[in-house]
């Protein structure tokens, strides 16, 4: 019985080989990840996704409120998020979900290549298709990228499918629309993956078009243009839901992108991308990284020290290159050769950075002069196409040699000779497995896996999530990614479990990386730390006693715990296992949206914020402007300058020059030269900056001069200070401040003034940065602020009711400053219901969850107001100067009987509109494509049915 069933299935598979191939690829895709049963595999782009539904919903908005101070999202939910939440909803565990996802990537890579080889070489070359597919599945490039960014490799795994569909569109003239639709639908899986790999795929397909045009005669150019226009149009329309907001966000985020690209330079990425390393599919900088002598990737040493592995990688590359000689098609050979040459040059990039080659110089020229070329700063991503070419060529070489051996020994009687072709193919598979040994040996995620998160993390997450207030959570000690005593989830556990913004690393968000460092740096200064907690809306502090502090080489948690308990602005709230929870006292907690009674100006950049908070006991409802806000002659600047209550200027080194000198140190490769440049930098930053110093006064006022109490200057009675044309001596009648010694007072006009320091009659050209400050206080009366109540409708939209505004006022919104945040005025107050949370009046603001937020399309086509009065405040936040006079002139608001104003303000992240519009466009295009495919399938079904009827022989007469 069993034998009969086996024979039956065997015959069925022989008649349906595609089913055998699918089963074969499924087995090869599942086996590598069976070793990770009940083990959570985390990576940097996914991290630990404890709540896939919550993550998916968050990624449908273009602002990530939970990322420290808030950050723009360049890419909304991708294919992984959709698959993840679908499996989560049918109660599949996170362990299994990750196994399914990683196995799915391998399976798609194999089947995608199988389809391409059939299109490129012909369907009958089954051995070639299988070898190339397995090679592509087990490519070292795929192994390397799975560790850091599995969603990124979607562009790699589907590339052969996209290319195959594109080629079929050219081959089959009558059905090119069908293939254009299929190819457009296939691009859905590429939604919001790494943009660089998408562009690389497009370039590789464009090179095919170029070869096609060169190598073919009698080309119907009109049809070629029609195919490509149709394909481009359908792809853009079907991808509008993520391309439109991505484009809008990229334009709005120009400054953020520039900063990110400025940090990640070609010098960082091109230190290991040599021709030899690229030849064997290595060269990625992360592969060579170490922390305290331990490789970031556990199996990296094998590829750099093991003779067998090194030999295997070179042998595979050499045999792949030999495969070029076994391709009969000239156009096919030319295409693969062009891919190999072009993307090898892109992968090598600027290597060696000290003496670049010709292609390296072209690469650097493009990097500096071609817009957006900087997305190719990480050349290793181009290895994706090299791995593709190697897979095709390796399959060609092995299948051709197999066919030769089989034919040569076809009539041989010796068993060895007959088995030689099979032995040769087996050795080829062995070489594939040798080069990809971390995958099937279960070593790929060795240092990045853990089995469970301690229950106390869930408990603190549940506790904080039930708190209705809008607040941030500060984690101590700070750490880059999560390396705990119980495991290394890599992603943020706090961000996964606590539905509130959490600050836990000095990395920070783009534009405010330095501010997160300053938050932690302020910890040892009582006044500065208290002020920092207020302006960044921290209400809770979590002390993580389970952090692996020895790994980070930081202050032990026990010591930090002592310091936290000693503070009088914190209350110990609760203990959750290894986690201690502290709450900021109510009188130090600022709401997310508020209006400030005073505006302070610091004549330096954000680096001075801790010194300013420590020096001045600012009112809690205060807004701080920095030197990047230019108090020029514009109407906006004049208006703000009239409301400035205090000014603080520290005599400091020029931060722009320091940044320039630091960059020069970082890019220098010569150790001796680097040491000298670092010495010059330290000398300038600490003292020599003071030579020929010019003092820039923002507004006219009486300025008091203070010297730092523990400085050499404060204890020298022979100090004289020259400001402009006046010489000042120490005045003992002034009042000292905590940590500062009063020196003198002087009235100064706005503008630049000479500033010199003398000991007796000898000029001093070197002091420690920040040892002298000038302060002007109580310059204006406090602003009469209105009563506010607000509600967060979603992460990209807020409604604020303004009650009783009697004069213009600043509206402060404590999300990261971004030009995409816009405000819209509604004359009437938003209506409200009852039964939901209403906070106490905190600093003139009430958080009212009963406010009616309206519909998502309320401000879809409305024009924002007061764009020119949108300011960066507190070093990170958004602020609008609500000019009630201007709004009244525009007819946006009207006076009450008592002369005050009541109105509502919508705050919205504008790029979100483009997501809504793009979603509608994509949905309609997707529906049209599916209807076309259904109609096409019905048409072919009808034709086949008619043909079958025609073939039925007529009934014989009885």
C-alpha cells in the first residue's frame, strides 16, 4: 500500500517537476532556521517586535512620536510589517514569525532566480536553474545582510523576478501589458525597503535595456517606449502610497538628510572594500568591526583567517567568472559582464581612501557633484548585483561541465566514470555550503539571540501605558542598543513595550543627537538636569539595574541609583524586578504643549544649554532661543526681540571651527598627523580661541559679567576686562551667583564689540572656554499667556483650544522641530464630550481627551498659517508666535466682548496628507490591475475551453 502511494507520487512529481522544485526550495529555506526554535532573533532594523499590530499602526503615520524627541519616518509600513501583523493576528508566536520571515526570504530568492534563468536561458535547462537558485539563496551577501537588515534584502531576493518579467515584456510583444502589470504588482513587495537597493535594481534593469538596444536590429522603438512608459506609470501609481510621502519627507527633511550623510562619509564605508574583498563578496565595513577585541560578527574571523574558507570564497568567484565562457548568447554575456564591471567599481568605491584609483576618483567626483549620489556611500550594497551575476555564471559553469562529463562518459561501463558527473555536481553544492556555512550551521545570529524578556519589563510597560498623561521616559544608564545581563535584543525593549517616547541612548534622532548627549551630561548638575527634564517633558525615569554596565564600561547602576535617590526633584515611584521607577515632581513637569511667559536668548549654540540652565534659574514656562535664531532687521526678529526677557552669552570657542577641526581629525589616516591635529584641536577648544575675540551682542541691554568661581580668573585681583572702548575693573558690590563670581556691569549696544582680557597691563590671549559669561535679566514684562487644552488625535495631528488670549503669545509644541509641522486656525473652539481623561491644570495647560478632533481630511486642502513665525525653541522643539492681530486681520479669529480671543489650533505634520492621497491613488491602481488580470485570466480560460470543445470528436451514429 505504502509502496503504491510512493510510486504514485513519484510519477506525479516526474510529470509536474515544478512541484518538486518548490518542495526542494522550501526544505532548503526552512532547514537553516530550525536551530533557532524558541529563540528570538533580533536585528537592528526590526529589533524586538513584541507588538506587531502596534508597530504596524505606528508605521502608518509619517512621524514617530515614540522615537526620543520625535522623528520623521521616511518609510511607512513595509511588506514585513504586513506579514508580521497578519501572522500575529492568527496567534503565531514571535519566535515562529521570525523563522517564517527569514525562510520566506530564502524561498523567494530561490524561486525568483529559478524563474529568471528560465526566461534568460530557456525552461529546459533545469540543472542550471537549480544550481543558480541554490547559489543565490545561500549567497554570502544575503547571509551578511540578514544579520543587520532583513527587510533591506527584499530588493535582492526579488531582483531576478523583476528582471525576468521585464525581459518577458520585451520577448512577448502581444502580452507586454500583462507583464507590465505583473511587474508593477511585484514592486509592492519593495515598498519602503532601503531606497539604495531599489535604485541599484533599477540601474541593473536599465543596463539590460541598453544592451537590448545595442545588440538588436530592427527594433520597434515605439513599442519599447510604450512598454517603459506603461511600466513606469503603473509602478509609480501603485507605489504612490509610500513614494509620495517619501518624496515630500525627503524634501522637507533636507537638513536632516544632509546631517546624516555628513556623518556617514565614504571614508567610513570604504576602508575594506578592496577589489580582492569585493571579488569574493566581502568588503562590508561592519564585517570587520570589533568591540573590545570581540568581532561584531561571530563568524567574521573564519573568512579572514581560515585557509579553507578563504580558498573556498576565491574558488567560487573564479569558477563563476569562468562561467562567462559558457554563455552562447552574445547579448547575455555582454549584459552580465557590464553588470559585473559597473557594480564592482561601485562596490569598491573610494578604496583605497589614501590613493584612489581612476574609478575611485570618478566615484568621489559623482559623490560631490551628482545630486543624491551619496545614497551609494555604502558601496557594499552594490555587491547584491555581483552576487546575482556570480549565481548565474556559477550555474552556467557547473551545468555545462556536467553536460560535458555526462556526454563524454555516457557509454563508459565503469561505475566511477558514470558517477563522475554526479560527483562533480555534488562538489559544486559542497562549495556553496562551504561559503555559506554560518547559515546552515546555525551561527548566523550567535551573538544576537535570546530566549525571553524578563517579566518585569512587561510589568513596567503595562504600568506606564496605563498612565494617561502625555510624557517622555528617560532611561538610566544610557546605552547604545540593549545589551543586558539576560541577553542582547539589539532593538529597544523600552520602545517595544512602553507606548511612550523613551530616551535611552546618546545616539538620538537626526538633528538632535547632541541634545540627547547633553541630557545625560547634565545629570551631575542639579539645576541643569532639572531644567532639562522639564523642557523635554520627562515625567518618569527608569533605572535599569539589569544593564550590562561592564560591557559599556559605564558607571555601575548602583552608583546612579544613589544619585537619583538623593535628588529632591524626583520621587521613587515603584520597583519592578531589576527596574526602579522614579517620577518627576509635578512642579517640575512641563506639558507637551504650553505657552511660555518668558523668552530667553542664549548667544551660543545648544552646547551651552546646560551652562545656561545651571547659571539662570529660569521660570518653568520659559522658551529658550539660541544663536542660530538671527536677531536681524526682519519683522519677525524685531517682534521676538521685543519679548526677550533675558540674555546669556558665554565666551566660548567657535563651535563651527571645532566641528571643522574634528572632521579633519576623523578623516586623517596617518596616526602621527592625526595626533598632532587632535592636539591643535584641544589647544584651540580649551584656550587659544580667545585671541582676537569678538563679542556679538544680540540686543541693547545692561550686561553683568561673571567669572566662573573655580577658574583662575575669578581668583586674580589684577584682572581687567576691555569691552569696546571701556576698561572694566572688578566691582565688589555686585551679587555673586552659585558657581559664579560677579565682576562688573556695562550697557552695550547691539552689534560686535572688541573683548579683551588683561592681567595688569598684559593682554591675555588664552582662557578656558566658558569661564566668562555676560547676563542681562528681567528685560521685559512676562507675556500674558492664555489657558490651553489639547488632545493628541494621532502622532501627526493635535487639536488645541485657546481660551482667553489677550495678546500675542508663543505656542510651544515639544516635538522635534521640523518644517513639516504646520498650524491651522479654526475660529470656534473644538467641542468636547465627557467621560475621558482630563488632566489637572499644569502650567496653564490641560490635557483633555474629550476634545473632538474632527475628521482626518479636515485640513487636507487648507492653507497653513503663520509659517514665517515657526521657530526652533529649547534646542529641539517647535514654536509658533501666535500673532492674534495678524490672525484677526486675516479673518481667522474674532474678538470676544471682553477683548480676548477664543479659537482652536490644529497642529499637523503636513507630509501625512501625501500618505492619504497616495493611498487612494495606490488603491485605485491596484484594483484596476487586479481587474485586468482577472479579465485576462477569464479571456484565456474561455479560449482554452473553446479549443477543448473544438477538439471533441463528433458522436458516431448508432
